[in-house]
C-alpha cells in the first residue's frame, strides 16, 4: 500500500504535466488560427491597394499614383517594399532601413529583406492591363509578430505556474510530514517515559528482594534493557528541537553500536560478521544519542537485507582531503541490494519494502545527519544480490 501511494503521487505529477501540455498545445493552435486570419486579411487589404495603385498607373498625371503610394500604402502598418519588375527596390517602409537612404549598401540590405519576405508570402504583382509594372513585397505587421510570441509567453507562464504550484504543494507536504513526525516523536517519548520510570522502580525493588545469583543476573539484563529504552526515549524527545553538538570521538560511537549489535546477533538467527576499520581516531561535533540512532538504523537495515546464511557488515571510517565534508563513514553489507526504482524513494517518510515497519528509519536518519549535523547521507553503491553501501559525510 505504501508503494502504491508513491505510484499515485507519480500519476498526479504526470496528470499535471499532461494538463499543462494540453493548455500549451491549445494556445499554439488558437494563436496559429488568429495569425493565419490576420495574414489573410492583410493580404486582402494589400491586394486592394495594389489594384488601386495599378488603376492609378493608367492616369496621365503621376500625382494620383504618388498619392496612393505615399498617403495610403505607406501608411499601413506592414513592412512593405515596392520593387520594379526585375525585383529592384524603389521604395520601402516599416523595415530597418531609412526610406530616404538610397546608397548601394541600403539597397543591398533591402534586397536581402525582399528575399526573406518572398519566402514568407508571395509578392503582389502591380499590373496595368496585361503588363506587370512592379511588385509589392510585404511582411507581417507588428501586431502579428507580437501574437507569434504569445505561445512562448504562455509556455513560460504555464511552466512557472506549474512549477510554483508543485513547489508550494511539495513545501506544504514536507511541512505537514515534519510536523506529524515531530509530534509523533515527542508524544511517543512522553508516553514511554511514565511506564519506564515505574519499571526502573520495580527492578530496584526486585534487586533488594531476590538475592540469588541467577535472579541478580536476570535483573542486571533487565536494567540494561531499561537503560536502552531510556536512551530511545531521549532520542525521540530531541526530534524537532535544536541538537547540542559536542566534540566526540567517532571511533567510540561506532564501537558502542557494533558492540550492541554483536550481543544481539544470535536473536536474528543469522551468522553475520560485523567488522569496522578506522584510519585513526577522529573527533567531530556530534549529538551522540542521535547519531548512534543513525548508525543503528543503517546497521539494522543491513541485517534485514542479508538473506544469506553467512553475512557480512563492514563499517569503514576515514578522512577526506578535499571538499566541504572531511569525514566519511561507509556501512556496507552483502545483502539483496536496492532496486533502481526504489533508490529515489528509500529516504522518503512512509516508504518501505518490508512487510512490517513504518518506513521512517532512513527518513529520520537523513534528517539527523543533514539537519542536525550539516552532513549528508546517501547510497554510495548498490547491486542486486551483491549488497549496498551507505555513506555518511560529516
């Protein structure tokens, strides 16, 4: 069920993308339709002007001809070039060439623009009877050019809207999740604290009442378990609060975690060797209780991943000479590995591939390492049926 929730979340993202794509495609088609209609109307207007110009060309006086071109055609908002039958420009407007500049350089630039205009729209011939007396080349008006940019503006707008919506949704979701986990952690610590105090009192009473050696050994083990529960309670109570960091020997922290698991390996029913290698004694600022929790989570996950009769968990620690982080801890196992489809989800709250469990271990471990210690936790390497290596950088 937990995995299905992530699938549904992925489908929601896909649906959001499809909706955005549909809006963009619809905007493109609508814009294309409007631009096509405006271009058709522009050509009809210019055809009318061309016919008017051609009819004026038959007049004995050139004043009518000049009036039509100067006062009507050139006052339109289209880029226009009037050329002779051979394609040599005689007059122009609406292009980046001064209409009064008749230099060879200016004429050459206009000829280049005429070639572009000819590709975009067929020129309108200016005829007198059966004779072509010139051509009217034209391009898109400023309004059409602005409309052509509309889909791209729409794409940017829709993209920004989807991005802001997604980031906002993600931020709210994270805040809610953190609030839930913090509240759950503190409430758990509070609920466990009361019966633990009572159990500790009962253990002390039994110590005084039962004097035989076997009972004393049993009570000593019970006391250790109670202390362990007290430590777990203290960890839960610190979630959501600012963690005090102290310079701590990292070696001793790892030693304590390894010792704890070695004592309990028989309960797992597996033959697993836990080994650790240190380059040197290293001190780092740590909240010992919380960081032990991280290591225990990673070692426990490694134990759960080992399905062979003989397993091996190796903890390596050393110093790095480059980068912002200077200390690394690698926890490696020879277990089943992580499927590529699950690699991006394993650190998310609630995700788990186990039949039992809440899927909070790696999520809390990540938060402790990154938020409280300014470090980084990630999967360094994983191979199916070969094992996985988690790396902590501090």
